[in-house]
């Protein structure tokens, strides 16, 4: 499950980088309109992805 969440969050991160915008719920994040908020949210999503992948590696006893 942790690997699945890690892949989903990483895919969201890559999609937002490529398109330059993403929306979640009623909030729209666009790099050209709000660059600071966009970067903060992307760093948060990347951190969640890294944490999920780390949890997967710990559960599989690879780390």
C-alpha cells in the first residue's frame, strides 16, 4: 500500500511539474500566478512520496 501511495504522489508531482499547474479540490495551483505556493505544495507532495517509498522499503526489509 505504501508503494502504491508513493507512486501516486510521485505521479502527481511529475504531472504538476510538466503541466505547470494542478488543482486539488477547490484550490488551483498555477506556477505563473502563485509560484511560491506552487513550489511549497510540490515540495510537500514530493516529501510525502519519498516517505511512502521509504516506508515500503522498510517494510520489505531492504533498508
